[in-house]
C-alpha cells in the first residue's frame, strides 16, 4: 500500500483542537465519573459522535470512505482520547482497521473498512501478541475444515461485530454478533474505561482468511503500540495538569502546597517525563509514517517507555493529591488504572524491548547502515 506523506502541521493542529474541544465538552471529569458509576452510556454516546464527525475514518484511506489522515491523524485522536480517559473500543477497532488495510485483500478491505469508518461495527483483537520468531502468532485459536475453534481473551466490547485474530499460520476475521459457534463473555477489568472479553469459538465459519500473516501481525502490532503510546502520553499530561491545578488550590500551613520546594521538584520531574513521552510518540509516528526501516524499533520502544512513564506519573499524581488521591471521587485512580492496563496491552514491555533489539539486528543484517536509522 502507498505510504501516506506527512500532513501539514497547521492542519494537524486544527484537527487536534477540534477533537479536543468535543471531548472536553462531552467527556469531562463529571461525565466520566458518572459513566464509571454506571449512570450513563457515555461510551456509546461518544462512539456515535465520533462516527458522525468522521474520527473513526482518520486512519482509513479515502477510497474506503475514510479521511486518509494516516498515522498522524490516528495519533492525534488517541492522544486526545487518552487526555480525557474516554471510554470505548477505539484501540481495538481502529487497530483492526489498520491491520486489515495492510494485510487484507482488496475484497476484504472493501467489505470491512467502510463499515469501520462509519462506526457501524466494533472489533475485538487479542489483548496480547506473542513474539515468537518475529511475531509469528501462537494464540488459542485453530483453523480446520470445520471452522475456527478455541478461546481467546480480547480487547473489545461485548457487542463487537467481529474478531481479528491469528489461527494457526493465518489470521482470520470471524463474525461474532449472532454467528453460529461464536460466544463472547465480558471480563471484569480494573480499568472501567475499556472492555475486555473472552471469545469462545466452536467451528465458527471465518468471514475472511488473511493469508499474509506476517503483514497483518506486523501492522496490528505497530498500530497497537502507536495507539497505546499516544493514549499514554495524552493521559499522563492530563492527570499531571489536573494535579498541579489541585496543588495550587490545596493549602497547608496557610499556603498552597504548590509553593513547597520539594513538591516543585516533583512537578518538574513529571514535566521532564512528559516531554520525553511526547518526543518518543512523535518520533515513532514520523518513522512509521515514512515507512522507515527502523519504524518497528521505534514503535515498540515508544509503547514500552511511555506506558512505564505513565504508570510513574499517575502513581505520583495519586500521592500529590494527598489522602483524597486514593478516593473514588477524584480523578487520579482512573488514570492509574488506565496506565496499568496500557502497560500490559499489545506485548509485555520486556518482550517489546527484545522485539526492538531483534528488529535492529535484522535491519543491520539486511545491509542497512546505521545512518539510515533515526537514532
């Protein structure tokens, strides 16, 4: 497929402001707490609005009814969704779309991508991808003449329309909603802004078989690592800003705690980590967009580093809130739970670093000079 070119920064900034404005209005702290308490259907409302505004088509080419904004457009969307800890199956569905675009046949793309862009369907994908001989997948599904069978824990909503997952040496798309031999069960998760499900299949007929297993697996891993890294960077910045705003109002010994020297140093440390996260995400997006030989290295490292920084920042923000930081009514616990889930999605961080090291070795063995790498 054609590698998208860089998009004008002014266009990207206007896009960011537009997405941020809607999410700030619709998914503020009060609305998010009401959703977590089970009082609203904020996830469904946001999904419908995202579909109507074309957000779900950011990463899908125009020929499949998307907006063709590429990875940079998706990066902006995931960053802003992270800032508000917005609920919904965005990572699963949008990453599935990227994998189908990269490894599906033209018929498969035409059948599924327009429906994803329109928000008609939601996807389920494996929570975790195994790194076995350069991401050749070994999951809990098998494919035989009778169909697809097995059980797999997935990221996605209970009403997901389809599953994209490896089955033996191929990847399959299996329809879930009302399909014979397919059942889903919700899994309780500490992060209430995202859903995980157990998918159980028994001789379920695949809607499509994707023979380019390596292409699908590589594209899905790249899409997931970039989405999670962007989400983490946006969320970490948001909870840091909220915490600093709280510190400016909370008083101890007759003055705001933001004026205490020790806490100023901690806030400066958080700001440094945020800057590192932003640069990692931006660099990984740039290398992936350009189809650089080291793109796989940087996307893997971006996810590993940003999620660990996010966990540190969210944990520190809980502490900087003092005693109320641990309470249900305040925001820090929401972001800390999201950080902990981000940390384990796609692939464990030690495995991702090993994956990046293997990719570097493969790149140099293929004859590429270190001067070609964005190190």
